[in-house]
């Protein structure tokens, strides 16, 4: 199969797209308890902050799925073509600015084939509250071809502000998550078939509204094994990659671990699949 240079560049960025898409959509799930939009443009949403069920979910969203030492490694493919790997690790439990936190690290790396066209070496890091998993700080280090970007954001939840490394201060929904803390938080929720969530997230200086549907259960087979899973389908109402309903699905193990086993997404040049290759659960 022959790809144009433009297609090759898009395919080479697949690992990063997967992480950012995944993080952006799941960050919405994690904000079940926040309004869909900022207060000055809020609109009613089913299952909003006043819903008793939401409060119950927040109380239930505790730690079985979060363990220091958990290490997840994924294969990333464009169609049947290997594109790279992605990893997610709960590295440690430590203190950040007097807040007990989990330190979580994710990476996206293109493989040797795509390295020849457009090498990707991206690194993401989150300090998420050890109690409710909200984000206190987020760092990203992007190396994609000749593109370079480094970003650090620190969050003041009481003030509803996000402070960026370059001095910019952005309005932010209190108790919001970054793309990693949100991903881990949603794994702690008691996801029930038929549930529908309307959420918001703050990433890259903006607040993104998201809708998430819990579709049902499926058994899937991936390199790491065969798993009974809960299937979640998100819809981003704005964002860089995913905008249309049904464009991304995520399979989480149907147990207290909620391990992400498989992710499938449509992109402009086909589709991507992310499958769990191996994992460590201490």
C-alpha cells in the first residue's frame, strides 16, 4: 500500500492523536458533576450537578482502579498497519504543593517505520489528587517531526483558574481534570449500561463540552488476553480530532480494575485501533 506524504504524516501522529483524543473525551466523563459550559453560558443538561445519582457516583468514584505501579502498554495501528505504541503508568504517590497526589505518566511513540517519515516522542505527566483525582498540575513535552512544544499548567480549583507556564491565566471549571487525571477518574465510576453523561473538561487553555454514553458489554480478545468489557462511546462537541457521534469507542474491563483494553476511532484517513498488549497490576 502506498501512502502520500500527507497521509504518512497523519498516520505517524497516530499515537499522539490516540492519547489526546482519549484524554479529551474521558476528561469529560470525569466532570460528571460540573456544568456543561461556563456559568455565563450554561444550559440545562440531563443528569446535571443537582442529580442525586451524580452525587452517588462521585462518592463511589474511589480507588480500586488506581494503584501505584500499574503499567499499561498499547499497540497502536492504522487499519492493520502498526504505527507505534502508547503507555500509561501510575508512577508514584507523592506531594505536590502540599497536596497528596498520584503522579501519572503517559507516552506516545511512533515505530521505526514512521520514524523515517515523522518521528513522534511525546510525554505527558499529571499530578492528580489522591482523594478525588482532580488535577493539580499537568505537563506535556511534545516532539513530533520538527515540531516542539512544552507546556506546564497549574490549577487553582478554589479560584477556578488555570495558570500556564507562559504567564497566561485561563478560566477553568473548579475540580476539573486534565486529560490523564480524567481518564483515571472515569475508571473509578460505576458505569452502568444506558447511562448518558453531559460533561466539560479543560485542556489546552479551553473548556470542552463532552457527551458520553455507556453502551453495554462485550467480550474482546487483544494481545494481553480475553476480557469481559464495558463499552463507552464519547462525543466531543468541540476539539481537534473527534467531533461526530460514534467516532470513538473504548472498552474497559467489567470489574473493579476498569483496565482500558481496546479503543477504536475514526480519523480523516481511515481508522485507528489501540489494543492492550501487556499490563502490570500490583
